[in-house]
């Protein structure tokens, strides 16, 4: 339970925001996971990306950095409020916190910028929206995401790359090189541009999209593992299982068993 808590929180908010969970089920799962939304609350959507002025390394495993982001954010917010963290479908970090004063926000902004830059060579941009009712959370989150999308602008090439991934994630031949060829740019250029703007490298973004779809299939269908592997763009069940375990810290078989329990 301790080891899988973060993944289960992600699943709860993913299901809630996609409209798959009724209010009663949300309340039940929040009790089971021992989390509660304060009243009033703030939804914070945070874009985290590498600070290339300090760190030019290209080959870091982006999928393993997300928990570190959460740890640093919780540490910075701890003097002011408890934090519920989850990752959005777009890869941003979402927080649910107590409503804070302007003075608290000003201090937090400085502390967060310093911690991210020092610990992870990263920069942050964020937006927030306030809510007054727990079950209005999906609407409040939707407003925050719209503000976030308006603020965090991607170049045309990166936007088109994301569109291709979102449409073709099930194609096992989809790769950085195939997208670069389609867009008439070099693969190294696309790789650097994509990572600079989104905060993730291409492979990590694609893998996260595939694992999110695989989680939905494991939860909502009785498809066999090899069928889910094929459906989500993996060339073998073994490759799929390794990728899933790397991302979720458990095998897809164990993930399904946990859901059944």
C-alpha cells in the first residue's frame, strides 16, 4: 500500500477527471487512500522543465524524475499546507492544497524556484484556481488546465509532435525518427526542442501515454496481457511488462490484481 500509494492516487484522479467515477466512489477511494481535499482549496498546475543554462545532459531517465518533483514540492509546501500530488494526462504536475495568502505564495515561489534549480536543474511555471466544493473539483481543474494551456505555449513543431503521439501511440513503429522524418526536421533537433519545451524527452512522453492507456485497459477490460501489449504499441508482452514495471514499480499482472482486490 505504501509503495503503490502514489500510483493509486494518480489512478483515482485520472478516473475522476475522465468521468469514470461517481461522487460516491470518489469519496470511498479517498477514504481508502487516506487523502482529503480541504475547503477552500487551490488546484495548482505546474510545468517543470530543464534549466539548460546549468544542465545540458540529454540521456537522463525522465520517467524517474516525477517522484522527485513531488518530494521537492511537498518539502517546500510543508510549512504552509499539506499537498496532494498527481500527474496530469499532459504530463504536468497537479497539486491540491489549502488556499494560501499572497504573502505565502510569494515566499513559496522563491523557495520552490531555488529548490528545483538546486536539486534538479529545473525551472517551473504554474497557474492556480480556487475551489469551494469538493465535488466541483473536475470543473475547477478544467479551468486551471485551460489557463495552463494558454500560458505554457509550445512551438508548432512540438504541438504537431504531441498530436502525432496522441493519435498514433498504438503504432509500434512510432519513434522520434519517424516523427522527425514526417515533420521534415532532424531527430536531434526535434529531441532537444521537445525536451526543452515539455520537460520530458520524446521516449518518456510516448511511454507515459502508452502506460496510461494500458492502465485503462487493465482496469476496464478482460484483455490478455499480450493483447494489451499489442494494442499499446509494444512489440512483445515481455517488453510491455518491463516498461510497465519501470513506470509503475509493479508488473501489469500485479496492477490488475490490486485493482481486483
